[in-house]
């Protein structure tokens, strides 16, 4: 029972990282850029693609036709949180995502956004 309590405490102390990620189709170099308040949810994104329920239909279609091995998931940047003073994580995460969208331009033939 002590082990269970120990594991629960370790889980609570685990730092949750926010950031911007990319799903890249390695066959045609198309990209999907998005942000998440918890980068550990990337496995959930892969799960929804495997189950055919991903929110982006064009990406889902390519996943279905090319297969999982044609895609790679990459964390582009982890949000650096301020330790002191006011910090609006949601707003800062949106700005970070916008920076990467502007930089990589994943629109039209170049991506899924």
C-alpha cells in the first residue's frame, strides 16, 4: 500500500509542460502545428489518429492512406513559465503557437492548418 501512495505522490509532483508540437507527414512534408497545455497528451493525439477520430480531416485522411509510419510527432518548443508575477499561460501558449505557425506556414499544400 505504501508503494501506491508513493507512486501517487510522484505523479502529483510531476511537472506538467505546455508547448507547441508538430505532426509531420514524412511522405509529402505536410505539417500540422498545434499547442497543448500538457505535452504528455501527444499519445492521445496519436490514439485519435489510430481510431480515425482526429479533428483535422485532411490529416486523418492522409494518416489512413499512408499509415502511422509515415508520420512523426515533434515537440517544437516548451513554454517557459514565469515563476513570479502574473502569467497567463493560455495567452502565452497562443502566442507561442502563432510564432510557429508564422515560421513554418503549414497552410494549403504545405500543411494541414
